[in-house]
C-alpha cells in the first residue's frame, strides 16, 4: 500500500475505504508509559518540545504500539507565541503561563515571522518523524486556530472562561480583528512550512471555539479562519482538518470553511453532525471517558457511531484529547472495534 492508498488520506479526500481509519487526539501523551519515560528526560516542557529527536520518538509510539492509521506530530499549539514576542513558560501542574500578555490599547503590534527560521526545530521534528515512520503512514501537522491562540495570548494562560479575551472582542472589535488577522497569517505560514517539511495532512485546533455564540463566532472568528485557509491554499493543497471543541453550537458556521474534514466533540450526536454537514468527511467524536467502559460496551458504541456516520467519509477519533488516566486497554479496544467494521456493511 502506498501513501495515497492510506485509509486515512482516502477518508480525508472523501473517498471510499475498505477499512475505517482511526487516530486519537493526544495519542502521544501521558497515558502511555513509553511517553512518560521520554518525558522524564526533560524537566522543562519547552525543552522537550524543542528537541526534534524526542518529539519524533513519542510521535512514532502510538502507530507502533496501538495500530492507529496516522501519526500526529508531537508539539504544542502555542509554539507560535515566542517568535511573536511572548514570554511563554510551562509550569508543572499549571499549564502555559505568559508573563507579558497582550492587552487592548497597550500599543503592541504583532509582526508575522518566518516559521522556517524561527521554528526550525518543529521542521526538524517533522523530518525526523518522516524518516522514522513507515513510508505509507501519514503524518499530521497542526497549529492552533487564531481565536484559540489569542485566548492564551490575551488572558496570559489557561482559563475556563477567557474573559479578558472575550471582553476585548466586545470592547474593541476592530483592534481585536487585527490581532486575529496577524495570527491567521502566521498560522497559515507555519502550517505550510510543516507541509513542506513532510506532513501529509494539516489540522487546525479550535480548542476554545465553544466559548462564543454562533453569531460572535461567525462575525469575528470565521473571517480570520477564512483568511488562514485562503493563505494556506496558496501554498499547499494538502487536506486540512478543522477541529472545534464545542462545535455542537457552531457546526453550521464551520460549514463555510474551505477545509476537507470537520472534527468535533462528543456533545453532538454523529447523526446530527452528518445531517448538518452532508457528505463532508467528519472526524470524531467519542467521549474520552468511554475508554473506561468494558470492551463490549466500547464495541457497541463504536458500531452505533459508525452507523450514524453513513452518508460520507468518517475518521474515528475521540471528541477531545485522551486523558492521562485513560486505560491503554480501553483505547486498544476502541481502535480494534473500529478496524473490525467492514464499511461496506454500513451502506
């Protein structure tokens, strides 16, 4: 089987497959003992992310251990912030912290940068992954969506509400739109560089899209997403997946985007997503906590969602990143259950 015959790539293109492809958000993560061993070598998370060989090692673990149909580059959605002038650090148990967050009216202007130069370690990691992975296994590159990255850049770290960012959106929509535009251009160039380095698919993570109403997302964020995808299309024709957490409220807004695949969380039934998206390829959307169920219950849920996906290509995945306490046996049961389904029996 050549790369173009990969079930994952065929599904991204909306083609028929003889095996339903599956990969998992955060599949290279703390739930794997092998990942924890590599992570233990690096006291600082940024040092870990900036080590191409370590990133390649953990990127390659899930395909080898679990039999997933694609690898996703081990990196972080906030890698674009330091080249933009942000002082980013990761504190154990606290997540990302930015000591100089962007504020409305502070006079700072973000300037786009050359990702090939400023994020060369990411491109080195892509090349190292491509050398280590099987020749026919696709590698997914990724970046955070403009709104999601802005949430961290403005609020200064993780939050449940990102109230500072949302306040700026309302108090100075023109100024905030300029921030999103710069992030859109930066992200497009960053993704294109990953494509050039050796990725086969690109995913945009809209982790905090669900914080906004459909009206505000359509008015303020969709233009930035369209700008990103338009600029990216000028540089590469690789398939693009847009993942949106909280997409149960935003599916109709996301339909306008020039992407091949829409991915979403477990808060919307697959049959409802299919009814909205039509024949567009979909990715998702199991609850990560399903992995704690018995193998029989996991298998039943997999078959249920597979049946609901009929009408277009489906890439099986979780609706959010796998949790650190997820049982490996539960994940393997889900992957095996997906692969056991004959897509021809679902038509």
